[in-house]
């Protein structure tokens, strides 16, 4: 969700620099602060690139040819607009947010006139100044990727930065808050639709087809938005949430039991801050959750304008140690205390063991409190899957209550339009089995064909339309292993999956 070292994920942004420009227009400032209101109309065009130049510049990068082979040669140019709009924070109070509107351009029939919209949710960012619309920023790899895969192939793209980033007045980010983030997405979509007729290509319009997708945190946000739009009766043509932490209660339980995911020390303060802002009951003081070495730093630490590597180097966050390597002792009065003691020990799995150290970010008391609640009120997916994979009946620990509330199994809902869930089954950042396969099993009774699951790491099957992507992903992963070793595979696996799943999403959308 955070690392951007994937083999193809970090290729594109520099390709647009030579052809980018900037436009200034006279715009009207909105007076309303209602949700979805576009603040400045018309929006500012930050950059413009034609199809031939886009293809040429991509070809000149080290991994560009492989990306072009995956995504296809650009058919359209792309205009990049910056939109600002009103949305709400975790407690429903009005706040501003911003994002991108990417409009295809060019003479090809699929580049103008009525076009489908892709509403895209990005992955976790630690940089508070992140702006997915600013394609001239070489660190904006995700913005460049979705431009190459979607906008350059004729899709209008709306992609919010989320509340708490860029110009947003919200002092935190409502991380993995399904209610708020789905509202943010829907508000960005409303603002993008308002802006579209006032762009430099006003003949390009919304044809009524809406596709939802996003990666990592964005995979969760895409599914939460599908849930919200389904409840609202809004039409979604199809969706493709990718590598998201959908089953939050199960995922949280797995981590607290000791299956610590990569980048957990970054996700933890984002989650704690988000849920404290929303519910006000996650802690009485920061020391309830965080070890004394870190407690004084974490209230407003992430997202930050300080690079995450600097934050870690300064000792404000541990690099990998989520928990103490000296685990808490389970009271003997607790039923099954010996088994729980064993579960809390440092894992023998070397990847999970990286999540333990001295000191750990999370206090022993907080971890023990969480695990005792998980043992007393188990999730149906972790540690032992139960029929139907139900959520915990009555969790008491406040963080688990928040996880249950934001878990995509909560609310007994189901999609009514086709869904592709894509990921990689060896993902050490967002566990595929605990999240994607849990949701697949949870929805197993739905009509055949409604839910499609793609594991890019699975053996290809002859005749499967996704087989070429699986072959290409596995070849890329093998090349990374040969050139940089197993540690590099662990660190880059999650982001290496991203372009393959993104291209799979487009292929899936093309069926509708």
C-alpha cells in the first residue's frame, strides 16, 4: 500500500514531462459547501500530452516497453485537470478535497464524444502533499499508470486525492473508513461530472457507464464505494477492487495474532488516528496504544510532508517492529491460555518475525487486550475459517469494533453488478487469502459469473483471457528475484502486482 518500488509501477511519470504544459483560465469560485460541489469551474488544466508523444516517451524509459506491451500503445492523448470539491470528514463535518480529472483527447472515435468513466481510488500515501493530478511530479507513478492504462485508451478518469491530502483542510486522513471514503469518492465523481463540460474538449461527455476500481487502500475504497452506491440505488456498470484489505476484522486479527504484514508500522498510526477521529474511543491517551518512545510523536505524524524514510531514520517510527519481541503473558485464568501464549510468541516465519523487535510500536497491554477479545469473540475467517465466514458476534475491544464496522462483510450486502477482485496470493502487505478469498467465500452463493477472482500468481490456464497477464507477472517476479534477491521480492511484491491487475481491470471492463 505504501512502497512504490514495483518493477513497472514506478516507470511512467517521467514520460510526460517533455510534453506537459499549464493553462490558466478564468474560473468561478463556488459559494456552496454542499458535498460534491466543484469549488473552481472550469478546472485548471495542469498538463496535456498527445498519444504519439506519450507512446514515444514511454518507449524511451527502461521499463516502458514492457508497460506498453501490457497496457497497449496509447490510442488517445490525455488532458490532466485539477479539481477541488467539497466533501466531509470522518464525523460528517464539511471539508475540502481535490483530485484529478483525466480526459482522453485525439481524433480516434474512442477518444471523444460519449465515453465511460473510471472512478479510481489510489493506494496509501504517506506524503500529505500528494496530488494524483500533478503528472509533472515524477513521484506520481500511480497517476501516470492509470493515465496509460485507462485515459490513453479512451476512458474518462476521476481520481480523488482523498480528504487529508493536498489542499484538504482536514488535519488527518480517514484511512480505511468505509463510510467517509465512499462519500469522498462519490463527491469527487459529482465534481468531475460538473467539470467535464467545461474542459477544453466539451464534446467529450459521460456515456452513462461507470466503472469503479482502485489498488490496495484504493481496492478497499473501491469496494466500499460499490457498497455505498449499491445502497443508494446508483448504477455501477462493473467494478474491479484490487489487492484491498476488505475483511478488516479478520486481517486485523491475523496481524495481532502475529502474522505481521509489511509496512504495518505505517498503517497502524494511520488506522488509529482515523478511527479515533471517527469514533473517539480508540484510546484515552496515546500511551494506551503506543510504546513510550513513540507515543508523543504520533498524533499528527501521518500523512506528513516529511518523507517516511526520514521519519523512520529520526526514530519517530520503527521500520518493521510493530510488536515487542518479548510478548505479553496471557493470564492463566483465561481459557486456552497456553495456546494463546504460543500464538503471541515471535513467529518462526521469518517474514512475520520482521514485525517484532525492541521496542515494538504497539504496547504489550494493547496487543494482549486485542487478542483476548479476538479469542473470546472470534472472527469467522481467522484463525479457523467457519462456514459463512461471519464477523465476530459481539467484539468489545474498541479497535476490533471499528474493524467490524468497516469490514466489507458488515451490513449483509452483496454486489448486483459484475466484480473482478484481482491480487497476488503471496502478497506480504495485504494478505490475499484473508481478504480477497474471504470475500469470495462470503459471496459464494451469488449467481455464477457475478464475482470473478484473479490471482496473478496462479498457474495460467489455457484459454483463460488473463493467462498472458499471469505469465508476464510471474516472469517479472522471477526477474526481480534473479537480479535483486528474495528480500526485494518481499518488499516489491505488492506494487509489482499493481500494473498487472490494473490492466486486468480494463480488460474486464471492456466486456460491458
